[in-house]
């Protein structure tokens, strides 16, 4: 890696040794060994506590897609492709868990030591606390032991964040280009694993513009357009694949169902006049929704039950259309999602924005801060993967898998929302202190841009998830390490300010 000049004046000094030399120093070598040993111990404990990975319906979908080696119309193919790659080495479900855990450990260590290099700790206790919170995350570790895309998506997010920070840091154009390419590769992989990765372009494009605009404004614009052009190409390609499969011109029928589900969370609090809806089929669906008014009784938090409950309007109307048109369920799922449910959801959101905000967005934001719901951790289940897939794909005795029980995380689930809320409070308080004292904190410009990049990503990711779907605990995993990093950076800067004050007093 390239060298960065030392700061002048009272600014925090950044040593000029390369990252590779930095990692070869005794302190970093010892810490790497300690942290690696900690990861190994936690892995042994995890597989002892949860000997077989829990699963939900998504798990069965991923495995089925991998077995047939083709996309489904519910989710991206990336995680299924990952399963296929792992399957070539071993059919063992335990090997899959090991690979996911190893990737998580490797990515976490990469970010920990990168952050230490960028923000040299003024207090060793503070750094060890940062590392401990980054490594010992029960949520992140638990997700490595599931047949779900969450762990892979989290690991790729960490690598994407790390490569973006290095792109900000390095002064040599060659290194910036290298990390630019790496960052785009991770962005592509993220989108192929989960469509949530699409929102990451909101950070990648502006970051590229800033990193390269001093070199050449036209080059920076071209480089920033590359991921956007790629996303457009990916969008068109995905639509073509779905059309070939179900003959519906849609990117993801699932998104329409999700949008309608979110809108239905506020329908019982408003009065819909279907006659005002111009689209005939959307109006017909809305007329049916009004009849279900007594069933749309909400709890305190937004729910995804409207999308999966067969007694609710979305499923009921889908089955009705299947019978009426004599078409397959998978066709109607995508057709209705694209041409009916998405339009219904947009109609409700645009015509009743206050009700939507009051009965969906705000409650979902509270749930994001204090996530009390989760399918995979709150209740240990092994029924998500059908027995034939367990036998055919993992070469595992279905009875042995289905009879597996693990209740430790389930019994202590209440600790998860409390810990998540505490982390959010610390982030908000730390940021507030930074805003108040930012003029007195002295550090290099790249450090400030790194901090703001992390904060912007956390804000964009959170806002997207609040809007996109009823929040579950596992959705916070991709930004857990970002939250911990923000806390460390801000605490370290305050500590630096405190030391600077002592120095100034002594010199005067």
C-alpha cells in the first residue's frame, strides 16, 4: 500500500509505514493470533451449542435452486451459486457452516486491522474493546451457522466497506484503481446474493466521484458511471431470465408483493375508495381488500403476514386468479406482483402518505432500533429445508436433522433487542458529541471522509430497510461492524482531543 504524509500541527499523526509492514510488527502479529484463536474457540462453542443449522422457508428455496441449477423468481441466484461451489468440495452441511464462519472471521479481521491502521489507537483498551465487540457478535456468529444468504451478504458487505475505505486512503492512482475494481467486484457479488445490494450504489458512485475528481473530473464521472451502467445491464439481464422462466416482464415479482404488504399495514386505518383507482385489475383487488377490513388487525409492529397468510388478500386473490385464468401459481405470483400489487402499494403510499408513515414507517423504524422479531433465532427450526433436499443435497439423514434441538439462543432471545438498542443509543450519542465538538477534533481529511462514509452508509442502509420490509433482527447483521467501527472512530477521536488538551496545558 502507498504511504500517506504525516499530519501537521496538532493533527493526529499517521505513520508512513505500509500496511504490510504494519501487519508484520510484533503487536499486530500477536493481536492477529489472539483474535484468530478467539474466533476458533467461538466456532467450537457455536457448533457445540447449535450442532445443526436452523432453517426457514428461504433455506429450502436456496437449496432447491442450487439443486436444479437455475434461478427462481423470488430471490437472486447468488447464494444458490455459492452453495453449488461449496458442494463441489463437500456435500456436508457442516462444511458449509465452516466456510461461512471462516469468511466472516477473515473479513472481520481485515476491517479491524484496516481501521487500526487508519485510526491509530491512543488507548489499547479502547482498541481491544472495539475488536472484542466486532468479533463477539452472537447475531453474526449465529448466522454463519444457517443455510441463508445473510452470513455471506454480511461478509461481502464488510469487504465492500473495507475496499471503499482503502480507495479513500491510498494516494497512488494505481492503488486507487485496484481498490476501485475490487470494490465493484464486491458490489456485483452483493447484488447477486441479495437485491438489497442495489442500494449500495448510493455510496459507491459518490465515493468514486470524490476519490478521482481531483485527478480528472471527466475520468471520475466515467468511473462513477461504470457501476451504474453495470446495474442497468444486470437489471435487463435479470428481467430477461425471469421472462424466459415465467413469461412475465419483471425484475422481481417479489418486490410488488412486498410493497403491497407494507401498504396493507395501514389499510385498516384508512378509507379506500376503489372507484378512484383507474387500473381495472388494481381496482378489483382493492374492492376485495375492503372486504377483508376486519382481518387487518395489526399488532404494535408492522407485519409481513399479509404476504404469506393464505387467508389474507394477497394470497387469496392470487389463488382466485389462478383458478379464474387457469394459469400456474408461479406465473400469477410474478404477474400480480408486477402489474397489480406494486401499483396497489404505490397507490396507497402516494394517496395516504401520512397513514403509511404513521402505521408502517415509524413503527418499523422503532422495530429497527429494538428488533423483537426474527424467524431464524427467536425459534429454532429445521423444517425450512424439505427432507428430500436434506437427503439429496447434503447427504444427511433427514430424521437426524429434523430431530435436532437447540434452545440456548431461543431462550435468551430477549437479550438481542436490548443489545441492539444499546448500540444504537451509543451511536446516536457519539455522533451528537462529534457534531458538538467536531471543530476541536483534529485529524486528517481522509479520516473525516471515512467517518462520514460509514455514517452515510449506515443511514442509507437503515432507511432502505425501514421502507423495504418489516424489520427482522438478522437484517442488522450487515451493518453491525459498521456501527462498532463508528463508535471506535468517534471514541478514539475524543480521546485524541483529550490528549491534545493535556499536551497544550503542559507546553503553556
